[in-house]
């Protein structure tokens, strides 16, 4: 299996593996269900115990898949789910969380996120998060797709230390957060969860990445993931429905990117030189 993946500390001191598993687009093809369940279970066997899902994914079907796959292994896994903005009123957040818990076959979430920000005032959503925390239905809460201005608004409503994570789009091609968002979160001890770390598979076709992979006897996916895993305070959540791809992802922490490789990646994917709007897909 190789080296153990590094861990990332949450604001409350608990640590989680820096590489987990996403579930976006899972549970949408019945003929793949058994393979998807096997992939999730294998990932947990390999130590990728952070499982990210959302009520939006398949209109709850992804949460149900996770519940079926991992219900009897609840103590081993760190479950992350998300509430849709249209449900994020005080009462709506509680109802959405309870529905997610039923689908996931669990009595609590380890981390509950606001999926993105719309019109519901943040104080309503955060009040609901705090009520859910007091009731033991979630252990901690955070946000997703929040840029610096959004986080500053959130910090004005609630202590920034209550924000346990910010899940955003981040990969070699989407480096805009490095200009200001990533430093802002690091200063406050808020981990970033990087979704779509392979740019929905497109990065594995890039010439520079494939060349480095060949030189290091690795796969392009492993190179792209290893680059993110070098970053402090970042949790990466690649999604794979294929057990072989899960094993491949798990090998990413074993990849050592040297100065030459990093220089080549910096040239192919330059870091941001100015503020850009937070990207989402």
C-alpha cells in the first residue's frame, strides 16, 4: 500500500487523511452500483476514510449509496455532506440534515457544509448548524465554494474558528485560490477540501503531466494528485467508481515530485498573479 497518507488537522484538533473519496456523479447508473460500492469499500480499506457527498448528488442517491456501502463501517469513516442553498433556512437546514442522515444510515455527520451561498442569510444557516451540533446530529460544520469576501462575511456572523473547512475547486489548472483564498484559510487554520482534483479527468491527458508520470513510473492521475498533496492544509477528494482507479489514487502520496518536476508543472500551469473570481463547476 505504500506510505500512510499525511493527515490534516481540523480546527478542533481532530485529524483526517489528506486524501479521501468523492461521490459526485455516483449512483446515477444502476448497472455500476456494485462496482461503485466495491470502490468505496476498497478506498476505506486503503485508508481513504474521508467520504464526501451531498444531498444534491443524484438527488440523494449518492448519500444512499454511501449508506449502503459503508453503513456497517460507520466508525471507520469521516462523512461529509452538504445542504443546498435553497434548503439553508434555519428549519430547512435541520430538515435537510435529518433526510441526509436517513439516507446515509447514520445518526450523525462528521462535517456538514453549506454547498454554496445564495440568498438565505448566513446567520440563519449557521444557527441551524449550531443547533444540529448541540443535538449531536453533526460534529462540526463548514462551507463550500466560498471566496474570501464570503468567508469574511461568515466570520462576521460566527467565529471563524467554527468554520471547519471550505470545499472549493482546486487543481493544477485551477490555481486561483493560491492568490488570496488559500492564504486566508491557512492563517485561520481552516482546511481546504479540493474537489475535481483531476479536472474531471482532463488533466490526465496533459502532455507535461504524462511526461512526468512516465519519468517517475507513475500515472498522470497520481502526478496531479501528488502535486495537491504537497500543499499544506489541503484535503483532496478524487472520485472513482473503479476499484483499480481507487488503488491508483491511493498511490499518489507515494510520489515524490522533485525540483525538476515542480518547475515543469509551474511552467505548464502558472500560479495566479492577481485576484480572480472563485471558479466553480
